[in-house]
C-alpha cells in the first residue's frame, strides 16, 4: 500500500480521546485514524450506492419492467438456452 503523510488540525480534546483509545488498543495514532476513516468512508460509499439504487428504481418505467421480468420468471418461461 502506498502511503502519504498528511497534516491535519483538530481540537486538543479530540486528539486526547484518540490517543487514549489507541493506547488501550496498542496501535499507532496513524493506524487508529486510518481505521476510523476507512470505516466511515465505507459507510458513506454504501449510502451512496443505496441512493443510486433508489434513484434508478424510483423511475416508474424501470419498476414496471422489473415487475414484468419477475413475473416472467415466476411463470417458468425460462429457456435454458436463452442467451442474455
């Protein structure tokens, strides 16, 4: 993994909380902050993906097409040689 140093400014009380937690975990400040930021970014990405799905499926024509396709599958009209 490539790394790069970054300087940030934060309140001293937040830094103290970070240091207390990371010392108890026995990890470096960088590793602790990296872990927290990674978790947060993954959460934001998941949220963005959900928003994208909601946006697509809020389109009534797409919803109708998906419902039609689901009903088609339920009727068993699947041809094993069907090419997608």
